[in-house]
C-alpha cells in the first residue's frame, strides 16, 4: 500500500512537471498567477469580499478547518505551485462552512486542477450553489440522481469533467436547476475546450445576478442560464462533490473567493462620496493591473463622464507582507496604475484625479489571516470636489 501511494505521488509530480514544460496553464499564487484570462469575457467580479480560503493557515496533510465532509480530503502542495491545495481524496461531498448566506448578486471563484490520468469513466467534479434548510444534509448534492431524504435539492448543480465519451480529448459539463426536490431544467455540453486533459489547471468563475447564473472557465463563458432561480431566491451553501473515485485520479482545489455585488458604484460615489473595493487586483508585489479589474475601473470612468465636474482621489492600500517602506511605495504605484487606466483607456482628464497610497498603515481587518489580508488589499475612491 505504501509503495502504491509512493508511485502515485511520483506519477502526479511527473505529470505536473511535464504539463508545465509544454506550457500548459499552471497554478500560481493569489495575485500573481500566469493563467491567461480571456480579456473579452463579460464576467464582472463582485466588489465586496464575503469569504476567502486558500488553505494557507491549514496544516499540511490535515483536513482544512473551514470545511466539512462525509468523505476524505487533505491539504497538500503540488509541483510548480507555491499554494496549498485541498485534495478531494475519496468520493463524497465537501461543504464550505464560511458560507451560510449569500446575497442576490455575488461571484465565486476558485482554481481547479485534475490529474492528467483522469478518464471519462471517472466521476466529474460537482459544484453546487444550494438553498438548504439543514446544512448537515449537504451530501444530497453528490449523486447524479437525487437522494430522496429529509432534505430536497433546491439550487444549482454544475458538473465539470476533463474528458468526454469515446476518448475525446475535450471535456464536458452538465448543469441542473433544482426546485424543492424537482429538476426544473438541465443541459449538457460536450467538446468543452477550456477544461480538458491538455489544460488540466483552470480558474472557475460563477456569477449569480438575481435569477441569472453564468459559469466561466479561464474567462470563457460556458453556461448562461437567465432564469435559473425564482425571483428572490436566496442561497446559503457551497458544496463540492464526487460520487465515485479511483486511486491517483483526483481533483485539487484552492483559492476560493466569494464577493458580493450589492454595492452600486455610482450611488456610492455620488451619494456617499466614497467607494472602496477589493476587486481591483494586481500581480504580486507589482502595480500591474490584472485584466479582470478593468470592468470596475470602467464603471468608475462612466460616473466621471456623466459628472464632468467631479474630481476624485484614488488611494491604494496593501496588506502587511513585506516592509513598510516597500508597501507604501507599492500602494502609491497601484493608485497611479488605476489612474493611468482611467486616463489612457477611458479618456478621463488626468487633472480630475489625485492619487495617494497608505501602504499597510490603515488596515480594516487583521493581517494574521489570508482573508484579512485580502480585505486590506484595496483601492479607495473619494470625491474631493
């Protein structure tokens, strides 16, 4: 058994290194991943951090603190990545316990890796956004057919698999909408290009906007369901699952980020005079903007265009990693990068924008946790006249 496990680990490390050598998209760190995101994507990340988990504070080979399961999993590292990942070791379900209520509008993102020896006959990854009366019954989302128990399925169930039938190299995806134990709608997609055995490391993004649900892989939209939910439907659970598993054929996940989209940028700036966001992102230790930050900057630009006399101040903030002097400079540089995007890409006059940076001197949360650090890495906009 020990020899078999050792061989399995060697196989995983080898396949990871081979895929990186072939320039397969690989996992990176929270702000510095070199994964390519489709810049034409219409995905709009939420603006207010609700929950985050990157397993950075969890002990190696232990089950992560903020999850519950009826299966087996553990925190590991994988070759070529400086992150910690949760290995979904056996069949079963995994409930993220930091989430017990979600707003009408939100986004969830996470990184996914599957071992390249996965086959069509292995079970897909199940991702469920659910409304549950009792979260202890989270395993009902595991099976491809509903487990008729006390709790009835109510929510959105997504399946992702890297290989289609007949040895196809492209992946496939299913979705199901459930209402009080009855399947309201479903569909299946073959030939999934963004996630397959040649591209086993991807970023998954889900955007719920009232009744509508959109699903993206590496920025490519694979599902857009305009009436997935009844009006006013609330969700309170996030679940991952597999209904079967085989040795050394595993899914790994990390870097979960839930952001609410309740705040209206226009209202915040015009009525309250300030707007703060964690969703303007930069590469690690850099002032280079990530592409997914541009929609929020564009929204700020639209407010400035509609109110031509408005002048704003942009202030950058960092977490406490690194030394104070470097963080202060970095925060100022990041504020300047946001200004440059407003000026160069959106046509706003530079005379209407003041920039500043506070480094790590004004935290809004503890820097002792990954979630607190993410809250402290922010950009603030203030109307000055």
